[in-house]
């Protein structure tokens, strides 16, 4: 019974009032669950909320028990982004295994169409720039490997950003694709040339390193009922902020207002549009590995573009 499962997951008694499936995810089953707390004050203390309503909508993700590592990485990534206090992030309540199933419970943020798309995306661009600027640090990578979708994302530290992107990103993906028989000799050769030339290909970038969402496509941001942007489903690591644009430019569906606001808030180094192709290639190779040969042509085109 779901009420019993969630009571154990959240360590507080509750009743389930309503449940509806939430579409859009391709990895886990997601539902919006309305619960009523038996003891709202107890839930307030355990969740850290300033106030607890008698009824609350939760976003519940469910998968097989071996997905708990993915959920816990997602929870820690969301918390890292929330700690910057620059953009809305759903509060995570629990990530654990109950009855041999993995669960992730978090705040549900309704996705609403903003009254002014231009203003909303401008706000989003500025807040993302502030997030990147507020999280500057010296180390590249992340303390743990995490996940880009369902794919493992290695984050071990390297001596430089170029080495990190060559080995932990392009190198990892092209080896995986070759092992799966998904690349021809030309794409494999082009990716090796990119790896060998990475320092030159990424020259001109800033040396600063920021906390990145890591997977900023149109399904991983939303606007709440007040028009505020919010981020979900991260694949965080610390790196050059230009890498964030690899997914934004490919699948982000962000209008020009977004980019103009970001650059106005924190200008990018000259040549960043050229370097974004390297970062886009990483996401395309990941899609090739996860979803198959239909992404091979995109990988080939982007690799050729990088090497021009």
C-alpha cells in the first residue's frame, strides 16, 4: 500500500489522498502524490520546512532497487544547486529503498506557462549566470561519479579542464560507443583527434570553474506558477560554464532572450560559440550510447564541425 510505503520512506505517518502519473520521464516511474500528514508539526521538523500544510503534493519517483544510487546522486546534486540560493530547486525529502524498490521523494513544483515568455526566459538566463558565478571553485569534476540520464558519468579529478573533458567526457563516451559497435572508423578517428587536440580546441576559455547542472535540456527546467524558473534532474559536476551550453544549444529550446540575459549578467569569453560544439558532442555521444544508431549522424556532423 502506497501510504504505508511513503510513511516508512519519510519516517512519518501519512495518508494518500490522490495519485496521478507524471509524464515526461524515460527512466523512472514518476507520480504526483497528494498526502495528508497525521502530524504536520512532526513533518515540519523532519523536512526542515518553515511551515507544514495538512496536505502536500509530493513528486515521487520509483524504480528497481538498483536505481537507488541514481536517486541519491540526483538528491545530492539538487542539494548542491540549492545551496547556491540563486534559482529555485525542489527540496528533496528522501532517497531510499523500501520493499525492494528505490524511491525518491521531493517537493512537487507545478509547471506553468509564464505570462511573458520573454521576461521568464530573461530571468532564467540571469539566474543561471548568477548560479555559475556564485559557485566558483578550483577543482574540476565531482566527489562521486553520477548519472547523465541512466548513463554513468565519471567525474574523477584531472589536472586541467581540457584533460577532464578529453578523458572523462569524450574519451569515456567514444570507448563505450565502440564497445557497443555504434561507431564507424571515421567517427572513432575524429573523436580521437578531438581528444588529442582538446587543449587547443578549448583555448580562449575562462579558467574559472563553476557548478554545472550538467543536463540542461528543455525537460529539466520549468517555470512555477509565479513565473520563477526551477531546475530539476541534474547531472552536476564542476567545470567550465561553457559546457552548460552544450545541451542548451542542442535541446534546450531557450529563445534569444535567455542567452542575451545570461551574457548581459556575466559575459562569456570570445569564441565560446565555437567551443560549444565540443560540449554538444558529449551529449550526442551519450544519446548514441543510450538510444542507438539514430544519433550517429549528429555525432559525425558535430565532430566534423569541431575539427574544421
